[in-house]
């Protein structure tokens, strides 16, 4: 129940001769709040309402203005969320893509033997069973005349199916094989195929007549080459293609 103010509530009031009607009204509100606070243990009223000099209106103006600025800032925040910039606060998560989806939809087709080599091997020589063994970049070790060998690391071999069981066993037993090689200039020569095991790494190597092939075809570091295998009357042969 609201209690009315009495004259006793204003006994400590000091009247300022410069007060106007609005100042008296402010003082009454202040006294009423003090009385309410004493009876209900409420927090003390804001000091802005009890200012008792001629600056009271000016202070009230500042107080009201600060509230207005606060409301303006809140309104601006809401507008920023509604005008599309709110996406930055709560961006939509992109759905995760599986590794299969990240792969190209149209896979790169396997390389094919150049037509002139295919015509020579298949149509003129009667070769069969063309297999791409490796595509690699020529390193210095491949053209080093002291080493005189072309390396075919297992880690880069496309398939080991170019060897039959008997040939694979011969190489595993460290027995080199003589094979026929068609070089980039489409000249044939006999060359040695071997298998080396170096620590935990294994590789096939072409040796012996390798240096003349490097010289005659002007192979150099950085060149990309392909080594194809094929069969001619069941004998293992190779074709070296310079890309």
C-alpha cells in the first residue's frame, strides 16, 4: 500500500530561493523515494534526481541523453544483424566434403604410347602387351657417365606385371637379363636389366649400353621420359619415350 507524504517528511528540507516549480517537483520525488527506500530496504535513488541547484535540468538532460545513446546503439546492433551483416556473427558452416568428392569428377586418362611408336611396335614389329612401366624425370644420376645406368625405383613403378614369374625370379636371384630397348630415336639396342636392393629401397636398373643411349638422344637433367614394356615372340622388350 502506497504511503502518502506528510509535512514531517520535509522537515529537513532546505529551500533554495532560486528554485522553480520543476525543482520543487524533483525534490518531492526524491523525498518520496527516500521514504520508500527506508520502508522496503530498496537501493538508494539515483543522485541525479536530488540535485538541488540550478544545474538540475542540465544534469537531467545528460542522463536522458546517455539513455538515448544506449538505446541508439542497441537499435544499431539489431539493424546490423538484420541487414545481412549478421552472417559474420553466426556464419553458416559449409558441409564437409569427403575425400571421394574432392577428387576430380573426370579422372585423367592414362597416357598412351605415341602413334609413331605404336605403329612401329604393333604393326611393323608385331609387338604385344604394351605396359607403361614408369614415367619419371631424368636426374643427374641417370646421365652420370660414371654410373652408366637408368634407375627405375619401385616407388615410381606403375606396375610390376611387365615381368612374368620366371623373369621376376631371375632378378630376385640377382641374375641380370639381356633385353631389347627401342630408344627415343627409334633405334634398337641390347641392354641389361637388373634389380638392386639398397637398404630398404629396391629398384630396377638398365645398365651397360646406357651411356650411348644418353649421348645419341641428348638426354639431359630435367627431361621427362616414359619406359614402356612389350612382348615380341614372348621376349621382354622396352621402349624409351622422351616427352
